C-alpha cells in the first residue's frame, strides 16, 4: 500500500518513521518548517526503540492519490488538513487516529463511510521540535470500522501497520474510543501546570483532582447510557473501579501509573499543542462530557472549570501554579 500520514506531530512522526523503516512506501505531510527540517536532517526519533534518524519522504501537501491516508493531526485540525489535501483524497481509504470520539463524525462529512476506518493509538509519543520526536512507550494500534461491520480492508490495514506496530482488530472501535477518552481525561492537568506527566502527578493533590474529574465525567457518560468497551490491555473495569473506589486509593493508582509511564519526560497531548502555540483538543476530551448536558457548570462544574482554565492558558500563554490549581478546586478539603 502507498501510505500518506497527514500530520507531522508526535504520533505522525513516529508512525512515518517506523513504517518507512519497515519498508512501506510512506510519505509524511506536515507544515513547512517540519518538512524543511526532515528534508535537511532526516526525522530523528528517540525513546522506546533507541535513537535513530530516518530518511522519511516529507511534503507540505499530498502530491498524488494514495491507497491509505492516515490523519494524525488533532481533531480540531482535521478540516483544515482535509481542505489542504482534498485534491488527492478522492479514492483512498481513510484512517482516523485522534483522541476523543468526534474525529470519525467529522471525517464522515467528507468521505463515504465505506472508505472510512477508525483507530486508537495506545503507544505514546512527544513532539520535540520540527524533525524530532520522542517515542515514549510501546502500545497497540487498534483498528476497526466506526459506522459499519468490519470488512476485508480492516485486516489489510492491520496487516500493513503490523509491520511496525502491534496491530489489533476491534469489532467495536467506537465503544473502545469512549474508554480511551477517559484514559486521556487527565491530560488537562499537565496543560494547567506546563509540566510533564511525571512531575505533575508526583503531587498527590493533583492525582486527587484527576479522579474527581474522572468521577464527574464518567457519571455524565453513564447518564447517557454509553458503555465503555475494554481495550485489549486496558479493561473498562479499571476506569469504573477507580471511579468507585475511595479517593485516596484511586489517587495512589494515578500517582504510581503516571509517574512511571516513561523514562523520558512525557507531556500530555493537550499540553503539547499549547507548547507549540496551537489550540488544544480540550473541547474533545473533557469538553466532550460538557456537550452532553444542558448546564455544564451545574452538572459538571469541575470539568467545566478545567476546560475554561485550559483555554485561558492557550490565550494568555501563562500556566497556573500548583497552588493556584489547588485553591481553585479546593483540593485541601478533598484530603479529608
């Protein structure tokens, strides 16, 4: 398959690097500064698989039709990426890879649902600078059809991606995406502090905040009769369990998990966008639950407030201190 990856950020860079290394005919589409850096110096990836510089073909927009086009831009950038490349998107299979649950609906406005495929990326990566990325940790790449039963192309896509990443086929990719939404739910907190996941969640009060946001958000989703579907190595019971166990116990799990997730500093997806001076995906993560209720500040006040604060960071280019966050969410009281 001829493959195009649209989005030269963290995930797109890692995907393009290792598919190219696996011998696939792949091209990475990115912004001018990213493409120039890759063309000049190659694409450098460090982390879980060591350090290596890859000679990846890079373009600012598609130059021909491809068999498979993987959108690795953030959800909020999908429509802009489509508009820039639509001349060569008339025949391809299309694969989404975004966090949240809205990317497939957005893409379905432009593509026949028969050509549309969905995926969940369980490996972690950080964008360093144009032409450089960190591959923080390994994980599955889960593939399925969002609006119909899986077809033969699901297996074909999975077999291709399997050459570079552990690929898994799902019969309920949408239900799994709802679970992944909550896996990403705490990304908002490092976006407030401007610090890595490890440094942020070394503070137990911020771990408590993570659980309070989870409890509130999960409650809204359950009221809408949405069931989370287990991921291959992440059972839904883990999220339900943390939401129902004592706060201190659940916060301890967050602390242990997120401070040991990667040897290299890991910056959440929301913070990575802010660090690059771009709008974040907060409206598609914590903001998703706000769209499901009539009065966000009454029914989901914690998530409503955190969304407001992340947008404030985006606009003012200034992070909150940990003490400001604790005071805003009255976290000292939550220790009782």
